[in-house]
């Protein structure tokens, strides 16, 4: 049986640890990174080693939306973007923020 490989990219250790534990309990192979800057050096073929990437939007340095754009430009795997924050007061919806980076 092939196990799906998931890359978790988030600056919050508690989130990384909880996601990693839950995904591994459900049979996934998980790699974690503390932020997008830890994995942007991956070459195109290395992205293909992952079936999915899970990342947070709000991170120091390269944020999750810009990271998603980078992965897409390298024809990397699908990216799941998550956040616990509400959209900015500008009234812009979260969906419109994400859509600009897809």
C-alpha cells in the first residue's frame, strides 16, 4: 500500500505537531517545515515527492499565499491553505485573497 506524503509548512510548532500526529495516526507519511523559507530551495522534481502541502497563510518571511504561488509556478503538488485569522478589516474575503495567488 502506498502512503500519501504530506508536507506541513507552518511557523507554529503546536499546529505542526497536532497536524503531524493526526495525519500519521491516519496513515499518512508526514514531513514538517518551520516555514516556507525552509523548503523553497526544493527543486521541481523534489516537489513531486509530496502528494499535498498544508500551509498557513500568516507566517513570517514568505507568507503562505506567496508560497502557494511559488509551488504552483513549479508545478508542485496541491496546496491546502489554512488560517485561524479573520480577513483584514478591508472587507476583502479570504477567498478573494487566496484566488489572487492561484
